[in-house]
C-alpha cells in the first residue's frame, strides 16, 4: 500500500495554532490534533518564536536545500523583470550564472555550484515554480533607435506641443486625425494549421518566394471615424481595375517602387481634405510621423490654406504614440493574412498578384478599422482624452541604457539613473556599492569598514551584475541636429522648409551660408 501523501498545513492554521499554545496555554498535542498539524513540527515552531505574539507571521523556509531567502529571491525576480523591460533580458544560462555569482557574493553558494560556476537545473526549475510571475518567452526584435528614442524628453515634448495646439485651436475630437502608411504584400507568413503531432516540417502554400509591395495609407480620428484609404501600386500608371474589391471611396495611385512619395502624399492630402472639409470655425489637427514625404513646403502650404495643423511624432516613437500602430494595424495585418490564406485555399494553383490586394485589404479593413479599435488607440496613447501621464516610469526603461550625460556636464556632475531609471543627478564623489569581485577578492580578515563581516552583508543582484549602460558621449563638435516632435505648419518651421528648398535649388547659396557662418564663428 503506497504511503499516504502528506498535506502541508496552511499558513493561517499554523499561526492560529501557535497563538493557542502561547497565549491560551493549550497543549501542543491537543492543538496539533485539532489543526491536523504534526506535533513535532508545531513544537519546533513554538520553540523558535521569540518576538511578541501579536507580530508573529509564519514564513516557512521550505526545504533544507534552499539557497536564497525569500527576500533575496524577490530581489533576483525584480532584477530579471527590470532587465526584460529594458530589452536586455537574460537567457536561462545567464540566469544560472547570475544566481551563482549572487550566491558567491553573499557566501551561500553550494559546492556543486562552485564546481560548475553556475546554478543547477534543479534550482532553476524550482525558482521558476516559486515565482510564477516569470516565464521563458521569445522576445521580439526591438531596434536600438526605437528603444533609445522613446524617452521622457521626446515624449514630453510631443505632449507639450499637443496640449498647446488643443488649447489654442479648441479642436473637437472628430477633427483630431492620425494618418500612417502600412505595407500590403502579396506574400505573407501563413497562419497556424492543424498537422500531425511530432512532424518536424509543416508547409503551407504561398504565392511566390518574394512578394510585391502595395502601400496603404489609412486615416482615423479620435471619435472612431475614418476616411477611405489610399493605395499606392507598384506600377508606372494607375488603372481603375487595380482597386477591384477595395473599400468604397478609396483612392488609387501608382509609383514604380510601391512606396509613397511627395507627389502621391500631396494627392492623398487633397483626398483627405475632400472628406474632412476643415474650416476656420472647425479646424483640424493631423498627427503623422516625420517621414520626408510628409514634411515638404507644398504640404505645409496646403495644410495652412485649409486650416489643418500638422503635428509630427518624435522619431522612432510611433510604435507607442501613434493610434494606428497601437490598436489598428496589428489586427489589420492579422485579418489580411487570413483573407489571403482563404483565397489561396479556394483558388488552388493560382498566384496572388497586386490586383487581389485591394479585396484582401477590404476584408481586413472592415474588421480592424472599427470604432472600438480606433477609440482604444487614441485613449491608450493619451491623445484623447488628453493624458500626458499615460506612460509610467517602467515604459521608459528601454532608454535607460543610453540615458547618458552630455559632455559639458561630466566634469561637474554625473547623471546616474535612480532605481527607476529617471536620471537623477548626484555628485560624482558618491561611492559605488561594492561588487561581487570586491567581496570575493577580499578575505574576511582583510576587510574593513562596511565590508568587515561579509557573511552578514547582503548584496543585491545589481551589485553582482550591473544593468547595461552605454559609454559617455564623446565631445564632438560636428554633432548632427536630432529630429523631434514639431508643429510643421507653424511659421518658423515653414520658413525653415522654404530655406531648405531654396538651398536645394541653388547649391551655391548653401556654400555662401556656410562661409558666412564660419566667419561669424571666427573660423
């Protein structure tokens, strides 16, 4: 007969049992029987209780082989979560190595860990079970530009410009618009299908090896409304049959590359004005990225003449600030792939061309450009209802690595990120906490001061493995001017665009201006 499985008593039951023994004077045997607790286990707990009974809480150290205390494991868990939010998450092997270094720095590393120079598989498996908030995930590729540009300074400037425009123009929600392009390919990743268990390779039919690109330009407003999209086909001349099955009222354009150009964007703006009809009494705010085709003097003149204020997002921040990217284009791409896969199944042996793209986009457009998705995008980005505090400190952790002081500040003070990575300024004379190398390289008899007793000193995982940090900026004079969120329809921005156009038309003027600037600087 197999032994009966032992049920671990609950924490509340143990605390109540200890209270009855110490406070009410009940015998350990009778209380253990009443609460179904082992008599010897309850006796050991009662013997160890020394603090006042009112403050006693039961924190069992389950198992005699536990390496870290609950507090130390909590520190390790927070470190792993923070590293992941910074887009520098640790692999399974790196976590084992960090655990060994953490244990060695605190002088609790087992002999087996010291031999292998890392934690064992059993410890890692138990650590993950004790911390269900952690899991092994496959991360998405995140470019360094996106990670570093999404910081408090860039985002704060955008919300400052947005607040100024909304307060000055008194723009209604249905006149707050966002436009952006997305690519519709003739070859996409197939959806998941049912196949034989254990089969290593599962194929799904696609049209060709590499597809052609059709650009779609979408428009949404803060009230959940839309304007018919614009399609740019990779052809020299546009033909009406290319829009067969497209959303009603859509505009078709052509460009050999399939990308949107200054000319095609100008025609798209005329298409937008035709449906929105902004006026002096009912002005319009248009939010878009700072692509070169969007920022031209012709676009600015057209917008100003039709009472449209154009506000650009900070560079590489549209994935968090643009409503179309946040809540619309994700569902759109998923529905687009489903529509294409359904067509491939119903039309075996046929290849997808650019002439079927419009009908696939129509099916996805109806499902993704819903009022619910659109309103959620404006709300999540803090554009409407306006909320400049929609992003928390954790959202800006991706810029922690490159949040560095400017060269002129390094001599007087050093910008060091605090516990939340917000760049609090502290004097450069503050001593850094001792690292694991400092502790391990110093014997107990040689240490002095705060490290005089290494066995009682507790180091955090950050001391063992500091968070990644980029090197200080170089003091270079030829630093290019960084782009930022701007209202390009304002007069200073318009004048700058006109000057840029004149310089491109007459290169000699550019040389004369550079010589004049050199004389002013004393060169």
